């Protein structure tokens, strides 16, 4: 969790309010979750494959991302910290 949070802070410092083209400004808002996830690779029909992950950390990150913060980085506090 510590490394993920440090990465978020670095991304915010480097890329928040970044303007890739005139008149467009990107604002970052990052959510962090921790714990066990499941990953899936599904498909195969007509050569189409999809990879996705699920689990409590994904829900934590989604919830944290929606928190109003002045820093742009949120943590919902319900996950295992794993420090």
C-alpha cells in the first residue's frame, strides 16, 4: 500500500493539470485499494480475449477514487495495508 500510495503521489505531482493539447487540461483523481484479487482471461470466440480483475481491492479503489479530496488521492481505509 505504501508503494502504491507513493506512486499515486508521484503521478499527481507529474501529471495532474497536464495539458496535452491547447484547451484541454487533465485532472487526476486516484483511488487505492489493498488485498487479494482474482484475475480472469476470458473469451476466445473469433480470437477476441478480455482480461479483467475483481475483488475487494477493486471496490476499495473505486470507493476511494470517489472521495472528495484536495490532493486527488483517496484511500477508503477498509483494506489490508500490507506494510
